[in-house]
């Protein structure tokens, strides 16, 4: 006995309802021209969906552009950005500029506060783990 039987799936006379008749008709047509009845509708669906989804992606990027606006030159200067040595070349990042808190604290006070810290004598401490959580030590 062969692996697949040669008899058709069902004839249109056997199909009792309209959906069965349509399925039988479509199955026969697809057997004769598979690209026309399966490949072409599939590719049409893919291309049509890309055209229908284009406005949705445009909305996404418009929302992103509204949320992330461009910074003006004055705002860049306040963020710690400065121009070149002679003011040419637009604005560049100045890593040494640091904003100090407003009020009585100035740069000199901040400098002495950092110099007073003892950075040479420190001790590494393990983070406490939750109960039952492995701590990473080999026993």
C-alpha cells in the first residue's frame, strides 16, 4: 500500500454545506496552480500589510521626535559644554566643567571636602544576601 492514497480529499458532492464546497473548489484549484491560489495572495498580503503599517511607524517616530527635542546652544553651555579655544567649531564637551550646588558651597569648599577624604585606607565589604540566596563563595 502506498504512503499516500491517490483518491481526492472529498468531492463537492460529498460536501454538505457551502463552506465545504468552497474548500473543495479551492483545493482543486490550488492543486492545479499553487502559485496563483496560494503564493500570490500571500505575497499580496505581505506587501499590502507593509503599506498599511507605514502610518503606524511614522506615528512612532513622530512621537519620539516630540519627546526628544534638540538642545539649544544656551542649554549646552549650561550642561557643561563649551566652544573651541577661540570659539570656533561649534560646541564641544568640556569634561572639566562641573556645576557646584548653589548656595554657600563653592568650588574651593568642594575641593577641600574631597581632599579630606582618606582614599588609601578602605575595606571591601560583601553585600548581604537574602536568606537562601547563594553568595558565590566556594566551600
